[in-house]
């Protein structure tokens, strides 16, 4: 029986276009100014020290161009987005079906957690400043690439251990089949979000749902609005 829902963000709770056309350009445009303003900040210096190559800023820009899910980049993006979420220039996009289902699952006693390549700080900003309001009280766990990469089975075993939950009680939701394969290899239940508006291709290896109410029906979760 499922006791915990572990959800991805991009392509699952939120539009791929929001991440790629709003969040990523916001960070790219603000990167130089942010690094200049924070050049004496030891936290920023420590992140830059994790970036390989003779020109860390060039490496970061290359990672941005290729959407590399490198932990130092994801950490910096989260730090840059913070000002935008706090002053209202950014608001976390959620598909309209998401918040009602998260609320219903939480009210029915399911535990909710997030696993995204976006940093934990960024995850909290998105759900704390979402189009549906502050959803942070619904969640009791946040995991990013510091636990491991999303296409590696060991990451899901580590998350199950951190949550203190048998892997078979955790339902992982994602649009990316390689992530679902990795989760299944560690014994998690899985469901692929195949959202038409995101153009996701069904992989045929996991349960497939176009939205969160369909996840509820397919995976035996409590009924949702
Ligand atoms: C505020 S979370 C931003 C999402 C992000 O940076 C990203 O790379 C998306 O990764 P996901 O694992 O959610 O698909
Ligand atoms: Mg995704």
C-alpha cells in the first residue's frame, strides 16, 4: 500500500515551458550580476570551487545551454531565483490539477515529498510561492541531486532510507522514463505523467497518467476532487 508520494517537478507538477522559458532564462540573465554582487560571499565561492575548468563562469554558461543537471549550477540557479520569487517576479507554475490533488492526498494521510534536479532551496521557493499559494506545509521531504542523480537507482534507495519508508510504499511520479526505471529498480512504485501540453512521449514501461486525478485512479490513491 502506498504511504508516500514522491514527485518530480518539471513535466510532472509544472510545465516544462515554465522551467525552460521562464526560470532558466531568468537565472542566465542574472548570473553575471549575481556573481559580481556576491563575489565576497564564502557560500558562492564554495559553489564556484566545485565548478571544473579554468573559467567557471564559462562552464556554468555551457551547462545552462545544455541543461546539465550539475549540482553547483542547480544550487546557484536556486540562489538567483530567490529574489524573483520573493519580490513576485516569479511564481511557481503548477498544472491546475496538481494543488487540489496534493491537498487531498495530504488530507487523506499520505506523506508528500519532492525529488527534483532543482535544488532543495529552489523546490521550496516554487511550492512556497506557487500559483496556488503556499503549499510547503503539505510536504515533509525535499531531495535534490545531493542525494544522487535522478537516473541512478541508488538515489531512490537513499531517499527511501532517509524517509524511513519501505521502497514499495513510495509512489514516484515523473515524466522521464529513465528516472522511473531507476526508481523501479530500487523497488518504488512508479507512474509516468504524460501531459499532452508538455508533449511527453509515453514509454510503455510504467503506469501512465495525463494528470494527478488519473494517478489517483490508476495507483489506488484516495479519491481527489
Ligand atoms: C524550482 S525547481 C526547478 C527545476 C529545475 O531546475 C530542473 O532542472 C528541473 O528538474 P526536474 O528534476 O524537476 O525535472
Ligand atoms: Mg521531470
